[in-house]
C-alpha cells in the first residue's frame, strides 16, 4: 500500500501492477547516452592519454575507456549474478587511441542493446551484487544495477568533459547545448 502524504488518498498495488514498462525506457536512455557519448569520444585527443588534472585523478585514457566500457554493464549484469573484484571477475581494458575507444563503445553498446532487446520486464527483478571477496559493495535488483550503470555513464562523461575543458577541447552538448556547440 502506498499513501501520498500530501494528498488524502491511498493506493494498493499488486506485485504485477507495480511492474511498469521500464524496459522500453531503459532501452531509449541507453541509446540516448550512446549517441551523446559517441560525440564525446569522437573528440578524444590521442596526444593527451596521460593527462590528469590532479595526482589523485584518473588519467584521461583510462577515464575515457571506463566511460566506453560501462555500456557493456547492462549485458554483463543480465548474464551474471555478481561481479567479484577479488575473484578477478573484472579485468581492466587498456586502450591507446580514439579509434580503439570508439570500437569499444560500439562493441559494448551492441552487446547490451541486443541483451535488452531479448529480455522481458520480469528479468529486471533478478538480483545482482558487486563484491570484493567477502565485502559486499552493492546489492541491486537488475533494474537498479542498470540504472546505476546509466548514472555512471553521465557521471564519468561529465568528468571527461572537465578534462576536455581544461585542455580547450570543444564539448558537444549532452542534455542541451554546450558553450561550444549550440546545436542540439
């Protein structure tokens, strides 16, 4: 039962009624984030792979690689129940060029897109965990895990945008025009 505290009304939902058609929304958002990220990575400067704005910050190429590889997370999450860093489930990818970045983005987006196309709304109810051995880092429904991945894309792409700005690299618009591109 859900009660809206600002209104005098109460709603009762069955489990089936709580399941919205979120899968089409996830597919659309992943596609939108892919198109925006493709524009960002097309601007990537191969000559600044080692740039970092601070000693505690990632270098530019590992950050850009991370942005690209997050597009594979929905596929990975739907095909597994956990990622355990201590067990070696995650192996970092090392890229060197814009062309490699674009290829990684294309490959991982295609895998996740296909997975999302071939699943049902109910598949999003499964559980997925992120662990480091015995330490539980995150425990999500598959839906929550994919939402987290989509949030990570925007977060890390924004970090990359700061790196670009510090190096006078024009920024494409993300959710509207940028100071460098009024096209949207």
